[in-house]
C-alpha cells in the first residue's frame, strides 16, 4: 500500500465552502457546465482531474461533497481545471462516467460503492483513463486505484463516546443502505459501546444494529429525509438519547426528529464533520462526527497521479494511524464532555493504532 501524506487539515477542507452543483442527467455534460477554473489565473497544468457523484449529489454534506472538495483542492494545487458531474439517479452512472472519459479526463474520481459497476465497465474499455474508486474493492484493473477506509476504527471511538455521554443508557444507529461502507461504521459503533460496557461495568444498549447477525435498521436510500425522521422518532420513543445515522445527509432527518420531539438527545455525524457543513438547523444537536477523510485521500491520489507520471493502482486504506479516519472535536458540547472522557478516547485511539485494542468488522480492510 502506498502511504499518502495528509496535506490539508479537515478544517481547511470544510472551509472550502459551498460548491457549484449540476443537475444530474443522462446526457453528455458540457464543458462549460462541468468545468471549474481552479484559480483566477490561467491554468498552468494540462492534467485534468474529474469527479462523478452517486445519486446523493455533491450537496450531501458527506462523501460526495468531500470527494469534490479533494479534487478541487488538487486542481488548485496543480494549477489545472477540473470537471464534475452529478448523478440524479443510478441510471445516470454509466453515461456520466463515459461522458467524462470522452472529455479526456486524466483521472476520474468515483464517489462511492454504487458507482463501481459503471467504473468497471468504463475502465475496462477506456484503458488510457485512470480511475480512483472510493469505497469499493471489487475492481482489479491496472487503471483503477481503490480508496477505502477502516472507519470502524474511528466509529469505535464514536460508539464509546456515545455510550459515555448517554444519560438514558440507550444509543441508536441506523444506515442508509446495507452495504459495506455503511455497515463497517455500525460494526465499529457496536464495538465501541461494548468496550465501554466492559470497561465501566455498564449496560448501555445499542438499538438499530446487531454486529453478530449483521442485521439492522436502514432507510433503503440516502435521500429520504422523511423516513430518516420517522426512524429516528421511533428510536427516541425507545429512550435513545444519542442517534448515529450512517447515511450521508440523512442525519438531518434525525435532527428534525429531535427538534419536533423537543427531546434531550444528540446526533453523531459520519464522513464529514457535519457541524461545519450543516445548514439544516441540526447543528445544536451534533455531539461529534466520525470522520472519513475522503477529501484528503482524493486530493493526494490526484496529486500523486499527476506528479509521478505513472499511475499507481495500489490500494489506499485510511486508518487512525495515517489520519485517513478520525473523530472531530465536540464543538458546542466540548464544555459538557468530562476531561477524563477525552483522555480515555486518546488512550483508546493509541491502543487501536498499536494493536493492543482490536476493532472487529466483517467489512474491514487489511493494511
């Protein structure tokens, strides 16, 4: 595995701000609608990085947005332009990827597991184009680099923090779709709650996921805010006071549920530091976020590919050790978090990094 250096802090990533969005379509994206100037000056590099979203879109406040921010940061650093295309539905995936190939992209970053079939088909026939496939390992081609994350390690910290913070002794998690990039978080959360119970002789319950059976609660997509609110309301009614949605922007439905119920409850975000990206009004309920540093990985992969001249398809695995995953600050809740809990989280992190604490998941990657 090639070690990628973390070049930008997550705070800087979040500070990149809002992005120009495209309406997803099955027709060819035009150069004017999908190209962004990386700087106000003329581009100094001909290397063209591109990115395609899944149906969650670049405004998901999650992995699609983070991937775009990484490509934008790389393009700015290179002094190049970039292209982006947003998918409205799964029917857009194949045509959007092929259209970016036709526009002579040097590397195409694909945001998410759901794009894998389209990337594999396009990469097989378009051998002169390189691809970075985020959150999937099913493609074994010389022009495809897989970018994956052991988010169970960071989620272990999130689960422990949730169990420690809970006043009712009930924590809940639920997912968008039952796919490995989602369930790996839920495994880590379950392990963290379990570890807290073992260390503190407590019995905090976890609703919404059974790591042994790999069964749990899912919305079925990453777009239905009403269902996200309903699921969260059901868990609030079961006394959950910490809810961890693993579903991109659907954490907003959990925030809406807490607000409607006037519940003394909080949310943990995933992927991005959703406290920094939220515009839905959920910010007052965000305890902490479990980070998948996609922007850092995407930027490094693009810059490495542009700089070395030869594409390296060795897998990147983000871990606590290489800062590919992590836990955000507690932001507005910082003063409410005991100093001993913060110390415990640092000790646990060190234990995971040195291997003295094992975090299990059926979806984890070797590194």
